[in-house]
C-alpha cells in the first residue's frame, strides 16, 4: 500500500511539474512550443538536490522549485537515436572535443563551475539557430581592453557546421570574476560577483551576440544605474557594492551568486562573514535588502563565507565559513551556528542540501579528531538535519586521512550523489567524494540510508602524490548506447595515475548501479557493492536481489546473467600493447578494441609476439600472444585526460541523445593552469569540452 502511494504521488508530481515548468518557460523564455523549454546548468545544481519526494510535505517543498524539474529532465529525459550513427558506441569518442585558450593564467577556479544554457530540452542548437546553446566561463583575469573577464562560446557540438566552438560574446567588465556565474532562466542575462582592489560588487549583465569579440578583444558593456538596468540596451551592466550594515565595503572570492528563480532573488556571502540578499535581480530593479536584519553578520570573526545555498521552501540559507563553522540563516536573518566541523582549510565550498529529505551534507578537510592512521585527523563528510540546533555537529564518516594538528591539509570539495539516491523515496543510495586530504587524493563511496551516513568503501587513488582534487560530479546518461550508463567525473591537480597524465588529470569512472529484474546485454557494465566493475559475459535478466559478487577475475551468476569481475574501477590502463615486450602476470593494457586486457598466464619468457594478436572482443575470453595469454576484462570503465593543474568543477550537458546531434552530450570545465589548448593551438588557461563516455 505504501509503495502504491509513493508511485501515485510520483506521477502526480510529474504531471504537475510538467505543467508548472511549461508555464514558467512560457513566461520567461521566447519558446515556440512546450518542447522549447530552456535548461540552465550551473554550480547551484551541484549544491541543491532533490531525492525522490514521497510524502505530501516533500511534494509541497519541491514542486515549486525550478531546479527540481531541471534535475529530473537532465538525468531522465531519453531521446531516440538512429539505428546507425558513427561514434555512437558508449566507449567511443563522440567527436571533436575542444579546448579554447581564455588567456595566460585564465581559469574558472578550483571549486567553481562554468555555466551552460540550452534553449530546448529536446534539441541541441548550433550557432545557426535563433537562440543557440552556449556555455559561459569566468576567466579569473582582471578585465582590460585585451583581456576578457567573462566569455561565452556557442556552436558547441561536433555535429555543428563551421568552426566548433565560436566565441558568442566576450566582455571586459573592469574587474576580476573569481567565482561561478549564474544565468537567467531565459538565458539573456548573467549575474556574478567581481572584485577589484579588495572591493566586491554584485553584477547583473545583459549580453548581446557578437561576431567580432574574442578573449583578447572583448567588448565593454555600458555601466548603468540599477534603476536604468531593466530597460537598458544590451550589452549593459549594473552593480551593487557589497557593504555591511554600517557601509563598510568587503571583498568576496569564494561565494558566487546563488539565484532563486521563483523569487527573482539572490544570496551572496562575502569575505568578512556577511551574508547579502538581493531582489529584482533579472526581472525587476536590482537592489540589496537592507532591512529586517539584512545584511546578516553570520560570524563576528570576519571569516570568509563560501557558497550560500538557499532553500526557498523553508526560507533558510545554508553557508560555511573559513573557520570551519556551518550556519543556517532564516528569512528573518536569525543565525544558527553548528559546532566547529572543519579544523583545516575551513569550508572553501558550500554544502549539498537535499530539500526532499531535509538533510544537509558538509565536507570537511580535517575533523580535528586525531582518530585516523598514525594519530592524524580525518577527512570527513557530515550530515545534519536542515533544522539543526545551535552547536550541533551532526554525524560524520571519515573518508581518508587528513593531517596532524597544526598543519594544513588540502581543501575538501563537495561530492556527488548517484541516481540510486536521487531516485529513492527514502534518501537511500551512494555519495561519492574525493577525500584523503592529507595524502594522495582518493575516491570514496559513502552509503546513505534514509538520509544517514553508512558504510564507507575505498575506491581508486587518483594521484601518486599528495595533491588537491576537484569536486565530484555524477551523471546518469539515459541515452547511452546499450542502455543507461552512469559516470563520475573528478580531477587531480598533479601526478595523475592515468596514461598520459604526468601532471594534472581529469577522470571519468563508470558507476552504473546494478538493477534488479533488468535485461542486460553482452558487454554492459555496473559498479558492484565492493567498488568493482562487473561486465556481462552472458546476456540475460538479472535476479530479484543483488548477488554476492565474486572477487576480481571471477564470474558471478545473477538470474540468467553472467558477470565477470573486471576489478577496481581504478583500472585505467597504463599503456598499449608493444611487440616483443615482457609482461608479467597481472599486467594490464588497453587493446585496439578499447577493451582492457590482463595477462593471466605466462609461459617461458613471458614476452609478447612480433605482431599484435587479433583480440577477442568478448569479455571474459582469452587471446594467445606468443608466450602470453591475455584475458579480456571488458570495455574500459575509466578514462583520463591531461588537465594542467587539475580542473574546475565539471558541469554536464545531458538533455538530448547523441542521435539528435553528434557531440550533444558533453561535459564542460576549465584547467587550473596553463597548457596548450588544442583547438586554439596556443598556450593558456583552457575552457574545455570533453565527451562523457571517453575522456581521451
């Protein structure tokens, strides 16, 4: 009975949401039909999430929030693909990924994200469209006549004609944009915080497409008053200086603009512990709220605030500070502080708020406990109720070591939840996070049961040295060839373990969850409960309960399916086959069919032959190679791509199938350091697009 009720409620939500979302789009976007519903993707979608609502209270808390519907469409919309399409295989490179030089030293920044605007849920649009899809990158550079502080690219996809990508517009805003950018629902405006000489300003900008602007020859928007902004002719911009209650100006380098669609409001924290609220951001006259307790002095110690996440249903805004404390700020400006949670770098990035379940996840570089190996502190994930009381420290789980007291660990960025969690009516699934801030960055899976933290499973190590890593992004691709697939994206700043990643490296790891009573085809892969990749060697239908998985290199029967354990998802091949080379048992390569091959037996000298063998394409089968026997472990489940200094946060474009337009499902990020940007052919900080299925 309870299950039936949940299903009924879910259907009600879907119907109401489609109607609500369409109505919103018709009011804000120049759409020709209900199919032309735009989708914005930015940093805020990583911080505000919605597990599946199952009660009337949860429904009321999520159904009015645009981000809920955006999350649902982004992850679940399926599109038909042609029967045959070059490059459509899930593990084949989807087209020409690009890397554009934004300037020497340019970067979106660690823990920050680019932003993406798609005009339609169902169609990818090139530059020839009336409203093309585009991405926006802050460059992290102080704007000048020869340096853009913000740039947008269109003609994004490999299936587009002409130059891919092209500069859509680029502006010198006269200062440095050090944090993520927000886009209006109709895509016609952006908002951000920029800083110059220690003074921060909240900026709203109307852009106009240009055929002449570039990152080295940007345009300059006309600066207007807030009163004039609603009717100004693009390109134009208005700004509001971040000042406290007595008018003192403050800086801000960590807290981007968190926009609330339904209220046309925004929240920003500054570097001195003040939280600011703005109204009339995109659809009215911009102004800061300076009554009713606003701006709010969140802490009295002038500790910088990180990302402020606003839950419109409760009216609460959640934010952490550089001193390691976490806060809940009510609509009336009342501040509730947690106990100290981070004893290392403090919070350099905001929390993840699950509106449906009413819980908040916080990520700490050091818990100050001294409870990890050798008496070190631990890297930790905390969960608190969204209505936590003063002094509360929630419940935590360690995710690797941190450092001893008095030494500074690497920063800890947010994790990503899998589709099991987001589709669960009980907030049950998995959280993936990059921890071990006192050693080589390591990926961990943290089980979450009914909103509570459970078993922690150690996954792949991302680097051979102690270095920071990026936030983790998870994406379920419902349009992958062979069935839905799920991937994790994360980077290491230096000494990446993947082939070709001597410096920074960005990775994707397959984490498709096992599903009961599901038809699986030959070669499909899932991530099992032991953080190992299982590949189908005999197609069939899975059982009604998850099997007890065998160890690496063994097979498991599951209903009528046979799985072969490929081993840890960290299986990034260290090379390719080389003739007349000694390969010890256990050596792994990537064969010419994009499958992992491992030496399982060796005879005599243990050397490969003079010519490359014809590799078997069936997972679990063997190939003879002179004195070696190779076992096919299935399609590679992890890829790496060199990325100097690591990457910014990674956003996903996954609302259309690859059959609609080749290269239409991609990820976007920037490097943190200079490298040769392949498309531009010059050296600098790169704005990058890469395929979801193969970062290679």
